[in-house]
């Protein structure tokens, strides 16, 4: 077993812990990226649905205005 004079820390243990922490951080980063992408996709879908609803409401509003214009004459 090799040891350096870093406060009697086994380099192999240090590297093993470092790799474990690095992998854990990387996994957490990937998970957060997936959550962010999911939120982005949900937002884009909701935006698209709201834009479609706006168009539908504008068309209904236009029809009502035309109808009111015909009945008030």
C-alpha cells in the first residue's frame, strides 16, 4: 500500500473518493439538465396551446362582431 506524506492519506482512497464524488456530481448535473429540458419542452407546448387558443378566441370575437353588425342594422 502506497502512502504519501499528505497527512497519511492513501492516494488510492483519495482518488477513489474523488472519482465517486465526481461521478455523483456529474449524475446530478445530468438529472438537472433533463429536468430543465422537460420544463422547456412543457413551456413550449403550453405556449403553442395558448397561441392556438388566442387565435380561436380572436376568430370567435370577429364572428360575434360581424353578427352584431348585421343584427343592429
